[in-house]
C-alpha cells in the first residue's frame, strides 16, 4: 500500500523537486507512510467488536458456562476458569494470590475447590463443635470487643463487624486463637485488605505495594507465613472474609435498625442463636 502511494505521488512531482529538493521528497515519503498507517489503524478500529454488557444472572451464567447466550453474539469461547480469572487478575496484582478464583488452570482450580470444601466441612463438623462452636466463638469475640475496645457507648459499625468477622474467620480456617492478638491488629489487617481491594479496581501494577508489605507484616505477626502465591493465606482469607463481613453488616442493619423488619427477622435470629445448627437454619429459612 505504501509503495503504490509513493509511486503515484512521485509521478505527480516536477523533476526539479526530485532533483533539487531531497528534503521535500523525504518529507513527502514520511507523510505518505504516516497517512497509510493512520488509514490502516482506522480500518482495524472499525473492525473491533462492540462490547456488550449483561446484568441478567441467567445470561451471565450461560456466558461463564460457554453456552449459547444470544443469537446475535454466539458463544463465549473462553473456558469457565479463564472467564473467571480474567477480571480477577486485579486481585493477583494487589494481593499476590493464586487460588480457584484467579487461576486459568482447571486442574489447580478443582484442587483448590476441593480443599476449600473439605475445610468448611471440617470446621462445621460435629467433631469440631459444629455451628454451635462457631456461634460461641463469634459471641466471645464480640463480647471481648465490647468490653475491651469500646471507650464509650458510640461505636463504628463497620469497625465492629470487620474485627469480629475477621477474627472468627482466622480462628475457623487458620486455628488462630483470637486472644493472642489485639482488636487493633485485626482492624489494621481488615483496613488494609479493604484498601487494597478498592485500589485494585483503579490500577493493576505488577509490583508489590507498600500497603501489601504492611499487610504481609501484620499477617506474619499473628503467625501466618508463606513463601509463594499458592501458599498465601490470603487465598482463603480473601474469599472467606472480604465478602462475608459485608453480608454480616447488611444483615445487622436490616435486623437491628429497620423497624419494619424487626418483627419478622428478630425471632428467627433468636431461634437460630438458641440452636445454631444446619437443621435449624434450613427450618427457619423455609418459605
């Protein structure tokens, strides 16, 4: 394409330009090359597919499962693992993790899922006290917080929920005694996790940040050490804690602070606390 443009342009130039104005000829050559490049770039941009957004859960699930989801757009060509891993790469950069939510390796993803399921079954099994033990643990952590960390009758709801939830998760999944580190340490861990989570939505630098270094130092201080991304405790801690504390906060607001919900939800919660088992939970959640 460039050579044909050049031949045409040279044919139209007077001989004096060809013989006496070499700088002009060079300039013409550069202009033609740049013009050809811009034309090609515009053509490629025109061929770029238009992005489509989907918010319907059923359609999104079909996309992730590589099933036909739209007669006009066809089928997602990516595997389930790759489809899930691509948007989660921001978390890889922020937390140096490698788990079932961030890997495109199907074998490793299945192995991680089996390990997570086994761990959850273990901590909720009757041999470990079941859900009753978890409820007792959460109550002890909350009671200790209210007794030792509150200076007056006012409290930050986010702070309370984050500290209690984080300590409960660390106790259940990592067998860390909640009394061996302070609520202030737990809050710093929770604060930095939330900070890095929000930062990851804005940038994806491949370098370890100062905030992550601080988080790693705090985690090592309470006994969690690792050498590589697959051993990173945040592989479990992030999915177990980061979403859970938000669910706890939302439920707390709904039950305690919304009068319209008090009459219906408080008795159900009281019944579950009195007998925190999977059977009780299933019974009180039946329509």
